[in-house]
C-alpha cells in the first residue's frame, strides 16, 4: 500500500466535493488513505487509517463521476464503501476497453446516487 498520488488525490477530492450522506466521514478517511493499484485503468483498492470513524452512507456507491475518453466513450469513476469504509475507487470504460485519456478532476461530472 502507498499514499495517493497527486492526480489520484484530486479525483477522490472531486468525488468528495459533492454533498451526500456520509461525505464528511469519507473525507476524513481520505486524509490518510493508503492505496494499491488494481488495474491499468486506474482502479485503486483503498485502505483508510484504522482509527477513523465509519461513514453512514445510504448506498455502497454513494457517489460516482464520468468523463469522455478521447474517442467519446464514457469513463466511469465509482467510489465503493463497505461497512462504512472506503474500499475501492473503480475506473472503467462503458465498452470495457482500456481507458486512454488520463482522468482529471476538471473533466469529471459527478453524480450523487
């Protein structure tokens, strides 16, 4: 596990900039979260500090974002929360092929579920 890279931190911060149940606790978890790369598209396993409080979220995926890849296919970024703790930042393209464009916060449109 490693600390978030600057670009990864910016994407996670973008997701947490929206208002939704549990957001404040997740933002606290994000402060010292450690990560491990899962795939080439940028998905990350997330491990918050063990001393943080759980988030009272309504859904496993309380917030997501999307952007267009270079060829116009949608890229999705989902924040997974399990038992109140951020568990995964999932990144995928709608057509299941590899993400081409680097994901930046400015390109993302967030959706609270």
